[in-house]
C-alpha cells in the first residue's frame, strides 16, 4: 500500500464532496471546495487528528471500519470504495452488495416520503 496514494485520494474525494449534499451548513465563503477536515471527521465518526494523519500519509493501515465510515461520509461509488479498501491494504469483499439503487426503486421510495421505507437486496441475485 502507498500511504501517499491513499492520502492523495482522500484529499481528492474530500475536495470534490459538496458540503451541502452531506448536510453541512455553509455559512461563510470557503478557501477550498469540498468538505473541511473537521466536517469529514464529524461525518465519519473519527477524530480530526486521525483525518489529518491519514491525509498526510502518517497512518499506514486504517481499519476496514474506518474505511467504510470514510466511504460513507464521502459518498464514494462502489468502485471508489473498493479502491479505498485496496489502498488501505484490505481485500475486496466479494460478498458485498452494491449500494446503488435502481432509478425506478428510487422514485418509489421518494413517492413514499411520508412513510418509513427500507430497500434491501439479497446476496444471491
């Protein structure tokens, strides 16, 4: 694993993540696009110091749980999430179910906005 490549990828993904799309209030102009480190830490449930160490390449192998939290906070695609796990030295989980929801299912969920809804898929598709 290259800590430099992991660090660069995390910075790129953070910079391209729109704060308003992940529920962060934007009250003042920003010097850089995307999420601030503090916001990513809050969304991922990890410390700001740990985000800094990851982005500076000072942390070798973040756990699979930390990688999953970062992927969720950064809204990474399935391919990007797999790439993050590879960069962190974790094997791909072949049994993992895609987080993509078909457009038709998404429309149904949106139409039922007043009702609790869950979307599930089985691993034996």
